[in-house]
């Protein structure tokens, strides 16, 4: 007897499952804003160097005199998107500096500035403005995002253990661990809420492989299972990397932004799908460990995504801005190709033991389909023979 048979009697998705689903989704909804909070807190507005000795300097040009001072002290930017250099000022010597017809110095050296003024068009105040995380300190923005996802990684371990105190275990997992008494109590409670019947004798007939539970390395004891696990890990990493990479990379033009949002839409769909396909492919005995390890690789993808987005600044220019998108796109195509090697799970009995996982292949699925077609055709052949 398989566990799915017991689950059908208890209720596949009754009120008990719906209640737990609603409670869990509330937690996910509350955490979602924090995952993209850095887009606003660490936003970098347009900026330039502050005029030396000009306490009332603002990013917006105040007057013709202000414009003249900017031309004298701030170099023009080589970037077509900005008029003035964002990181340098002229070293002006009032006695020896020569200016051209446009009031730009022609014989002055250029220095790195230590103060900046910021545009208030989109943001009145951000952490970047407070700590001046621009120019040579710009890397700290990506570093802080990486540290955040590192915290998510650590928190997934800590709070995962804490949540076990409040969230009921999976009865399928309990049976796989050999905890039949706990599984029976949980199934009895679920049947009561779902208003269905449950026979405790059904649990006693389930096969138990207590030694397998909780060992991540068991995923790599077989070549087929190991390759499948690596494909799943890679898909988790790419889904997270692309999703957060496109979310955090806000410095894009309108058309590029529209295409990036389309990519983010599909990345979101991939993120939602990968939870389901991973849970279906990992054997029950090792499913929790497999999902936890997959989540770890998703956090790794989130940690490296800010630095991939920063490759646009390292290369510069229009072509530089396309580099992160090319990397994300190429990684996604590789992930899509590898996904085609995974077995189909539609209308199939999910693997419960490690041995089931080893035999859960495309070849086995095709053989089963072929046998099913033969069974369907047999009665037709016998009828024709009798006629």
C-alpha cells in the first residue's frame, strides 16, 4: 500500500490542508516586502560632486551663477546620461587656472570629491545618500545586498527549526521516518477536520525505510539521482539569481525595463513551479533535506545576483548595461535545457524511497505508458479474434 491511498481516504486537499495553507501563506506574504526592500532603501539617485565651499549647493541648477560655478568646478561626464562627472572635481587655482570660452578650466588637475549632492526627483532620502555609497564606495551597496541574502540563508536554518514547533509535520515524512504513532495521530486529526473516515490499520501496512531519512548525501548514491539533484539545485540557483537580479537592477531604459519585467514574470513563474517539481522528484524519505538543500542554492543565487548586476558599471556604456541581461538569459537557457532531462511526474506515483527515486526515470515512464497502451488494446484484439 502506498501513502497516496491513505491520503485519498483522509482527503487530498480538504479543510485541514486548506487551513494550514492559509496560515503558511500569511507568513510568506509578510516576508515578501522585505525581500525587495533594498530596491528602495539602497536606491541611488542621480548625483554629482558638491561644489567646494558652496554650502547651499543642490543637484538642481538654481541660477545662471550656479551654472557658471558648476562649469568651473565640475568636469563634464563622459556618460551620455549625465551632464556632469559624478566622482571628480577640478582643482582650481584662482591665479593660474585658465578657462575656455565655456568657463571650463583647461589646465587644472582632477581630484576625487568627498561630498555629493543628490537629485530629489524620485527619492527624498535613502541610505545611499546618508552614507554617500557612491563612486569608490558603490561596491558596498552590492555587498550589503549579499549580506542580506546571507542572513536569509542563515535564517532559513534557524527559523526552520523554530517553525517545527508550531507547524505540524508531514504525515508522509513521519511514516518515512518510522514514526507511525505520530503519523496516525496527525492523520486522525486531519480526517476529523475534513469529516472523512480513517483506518489506522492502513498505516501499519506502509513500507518503512527508517535508515534513509534525513541524509542529504543519499541523493548522490546513484548516478541518475545525483544528476537529477544537481539539475534541480542549478535551477533553484538560476531562478533566484534571475528573479532578484532583475529586481535589483533598476538602472535601465524604458524598453529594456519592459523586457526585464517580462523576464521577471517568467522567473516568478519558474520560482513557483520549481517548488512543485522539486517536491515531486525528491523521494519522500529525503524530501525535506532535498528541499532545504535546494533552498540553500537559491540563496547562493540571490547572493551573487547583485554583483552580476554590477558588471554593467564595470564595463560601462550601452553594451555594458546589456551584460547582466545576457548572463541572466544564458543561465536561464541552460537551466531550461537541463530541465528537459527531468522525468515527467504527471499521473505517476511519486517516489517514496531512495530506490523509488532511482527507478523514477523517463525510460520507466515510457515503458509504463507502453504497457498501459497494450492493456487497452488487448480487449479489442480478443473481440476481433472471436468475430
